[in-house]
C-alpha cells in the first residue's frame, strides 16, 4: 500500500504495470475484485 485514499479506499502500486490504483477496503463483489486484479496486471482469479 502506498497511502490511504479518500474514504474507505487505499492506494496501491503495481510494479508489473507501473500504475497506481485504488482498492476499496471491503471489496463488494467478485467483479470489483477481478477489475482490481486486472489493473494490477494479474490474471483473473474470482
């Protein structure tokens, strides 16, 4: 984790893609979880 974001989000960095992305603390659905994995450059897992 890089830092705390607004509200209930954290800002993470992916060394694979070189991008930062927001991650909600309580991930509400598998679709959201897969979207976060895609932003991180990882394969779909859920």
